C-alpha cells in the first residue's frame, strides 16, 4: 500500500499542493499533520508509523516535510526499514528500497538540517540587528486586567487555582509567576 505523509508547519498553511501530489501518485491513505517538524512527536506521524505494514511504501513530498534534522530522519527511516517499509521522497528522488537511495537519504537529510540551522541563524542575526536599532521590542506583554479580581477570588477560596488559570487563559507557571510578581 502506498501511504502518504503531508505536513505543514502551522494551521494557517495550506496542504493542497502536497495532497495533489499524493493523488497523482495514487496514494491510498494520507496522514496530515499541521505542526512544526522540529521533533517526531506528531500525532499523525505516529498514527502512520503504527498503521504501516511490511511491504508498504511511505511517500512524502520532500524530506523536510518528514523530519527537520538528520538524526530524526535516520531514526524514522530505521523504524520503517525494521518493519520492511520503503520510504520515498519525491522532491529529492530518494527511494530507500535501493542502496543508492539509502545513501542519498543520509546526504539530503544532512543538507536539510544544515539549511534549517542557517535559517535559524539568519533569524537570530536579524533579531539582534533589529534590537540594536530599536526596531525589535520582543513580544508585547499580555494585558491581564482580570488578574487582581480573579486572584482575590482564588485567595478567598471561592474558585480553584485551575479555574483562575482557565478564566485568565494562563498556564500554571505564568499564573503563579504573575501572582508572585504582583504580591497578590
């Protein structure tokens, strides 16, 4: 069975281009993640790895859609190989059912990781320059105008801390830090 894996980094991005490719390649089942590829902790990726069986082929548009660093890529492909599942990346023309494909996978994986590292380096450099020029101020602080009344209710035992966090839209670490900062 040909199984497709599609990934975009955010929910705002469109998967259509990758899905059309999967249709053109007669992929029978497609798994789609809308999240960063920074690690392999992606629900649809994990579902796909569980679903695939010996003799199946996993098809991706490009290596960067499957994994963002060489270690993750090689570990994922090793898992597939152990289950006798082939891996194909269309953009890089890699097919791990061949010795050349296995070698090229390692090379392209390293290049994809290098490209990602360069992008992050350029981003950090750009932010640094913008900060020096006074153009980058970082994230704007959130306005927690309800913090005091909600905290008063929490301290009085009228609501739980969990309820206070829910009302304020805060994580527990943010809630307790803000309470401490404001001596509430």
